[in-house]
C-alpha cells in the first residue's frame, strides 16, 4: 500500500540521471508519484506546493547547491523529511559527512538500478542506506567533528548566507538576493560567526569549505 501514497522528489540537474532514478522508483513502486526538480530554487518551490513528500533524492552538485549546503538547509527546514544524497563521488569521507549532516542515505550514481531501488525502499522503511562496500568506520578528528556539529546548528537562512559569503557577495548584495535588510544580513553573519566560533566572515568561509559545505574559494575581503 505504501507505493500508492508515496511521493518522491528527484532533485538533480542531469535529465538522464533523473530518468534513471525515476526508472528505479517505478520498478520498485509502480504507483509512486515522482516529482522532478533541476535545482535548489525549483526544489524549494516544489516543497512549498507539495505537502505530503515522503523522500527527497538530492544531488550534491546542481544549481543553487554548494557541497552539503542543500542538505543542511533541507534538514534544518524539514527535519522529519528523509533526504538521500545521490552523487558521482564514492569517497568514504564525503559519505560519512553527508550522514553526519543528517542524510538518511547515500547512493553513488555508479550503482545499478536494482540497488538504487533497494536503497530507496530501505530508507522509506525507516532505515538508513550507504554503499555496503565503503568503510565508514573511520572517525573524524575532534576539531572536524566539532565543526560539523557547529555547522549543523545553522538555520536554513544562515546556510544560504554562508553560501553567499563563500561566493564573495557583499552584505548589500546578499540582502538584495534574500529580500531582507542589510541589518538582517549583518545579524545572520554575526550569528554564523558565533555558532562557528570564528572572528571573521573569511574564517567562516574557510571553515565551511574545509569540510565541503561550500566549495568555492574564500572571498578576498575581510569583514
């Protein structure tokens, strides 16, 4: 009966892989409803319209996403909604950090459709799923683990601000993009610095990029 009511969002900017994921879902759950999004903005718009989503399949690299920023934002905004990362990478460190940031699973794009379907079913049943042949037992060093924990406390808007800081945008540019005042942006920046335990926006961007939350070079300017 689950397949008759299941709604899954596939968020990936590659039409061919969205098609492969849709095929994997259809092979396991023919009656499932699949909604597609090609970027983070489209995904956010879809989530405001879709009230009964059961699972999001999220690519780590698509428009509007840097590293784990999309995952962090979704987990903060929709904590009860399972998110499974789909990615071309199979690095244990990336998979482990995705799980640390709240992913319910991690599906490498290299695995076959049957395995993808099995992974999706496992997560929908309330389990987590990671590639069985990838060793995730190694632990992060204490400093990195603490930074992951601190980043996990950011709100969705603070994640967006941090991402824009990593792009080198000024406060007034961020304010324009978000439709808020510069004072609000400054408040967000102050909160980000406090939560990450750093003294400048440049340090915040360096800290985030160090563990893959943002993936662009840090801005040249300081506070």
